[in-house]
């Protein structure tokens, strides 16, 4: 069922029309993560999308009960230095329009509800302006 949560969020990204090539981060759960910045295609802006679910919490008892999954989708936008912050900030606003509070995305019968979305940080990473956008989400899945 967690795969359906990932798929709902990535499908929403694909449908968002953000116009950026992206990589899906393949992150092991519950382990420290070291981000390695890869060069974007031809020095063009790109994004890295990471879906980071927390462990399930019991929402209802029984073998056919429900679990609540909370988590964060982190979008790292990479723009070449010297292009200014405007393009990155505009793209962060575009992402918030798709993943803002109250939005719901579904895949294979699993609904993923967005709790919040916003730019949380900007920093320089190698030759890139890295803008981090965070989407808080929750979903209920049946055991």
C-alpha cells in the first residue's frame, strides 16, 4: 500500500506540468541520507523528488483495521547560479498550487491528503541554487 502513496504523489507531480526533468530519490527508510548533487541535463534546472513516509500509526484496531501514514514529500529544485531566485520561487509557488493544503491525490484506491506545502529553504550547493519545497501529507490504508 505504501507504493500506492508514492505513486499518487509522483502521478500528481507528472500531471502538474512543472516542465522540469526530475529524478526520484531512492532513499532507504530509517537510515541517514547523504545527498549527492548530480549535474542537471546541460546545466538546465531540474528537480529531485523524495517521498519520505513515517512509520504507520494505528488508526483502528483489528486485522482489517486502518493505519495512518504521515510523511513528507521533499522537492529539491536546482537552478544554475546566476539565474536569480525568481524562477525557483515561482516554481515553488507552482508546486504549492498542486500540493497545497487540502489537495487530495489518489492512486489505486488510496487517497493521499496534503496538509501543507511551502518553500522551507534555499542554499547554494556546488554550482546550483537549491530550493527545498516540503509537502506534508497523510493517508489511511487498510491492513
